[in-house]
């Protein structure tokens, strides 16, 4: 997927500008971000896209120096498995 990194969310769209997947996050403090939502377009569910989105987001945020937590149920579960 072609990931776009924007303030507060990392996402991918298709050529028709339809949202394919997204991870949103907010800042808890200057060192910590909270992943609060993970979305995958229904047409792509069950193909590992949510995991890819989380991996992309976490890698990006860690490289930026943030600690990561998640209030999103999927995000929280994904982080616990790592």
C-alpha cells in the first residue's frame, strides 16, 4: 500500500480517492501518542491490511521518538502481541 503520513493519521487511498486504510492517533504528551482508531475498507478486510497499517504507524512514530499506547481495541491487541 502507498501510505500517506499526515499529522494525526497515516492512511492510504486508491486512485478514486477512496479511503482504503487508516490509523489515527493523538498526542498524550510530548513523548507519547495514543492510537485511537484503526480502519480498513470493508473490501480489504481479512487480508492483513490492519496489521500492515499498525506496523507502518508504529514504525513511523517510534522513529519520530514517541512511546505508543492504544485505546483502539484492535491497536491495543496488536501492540500486546508485539
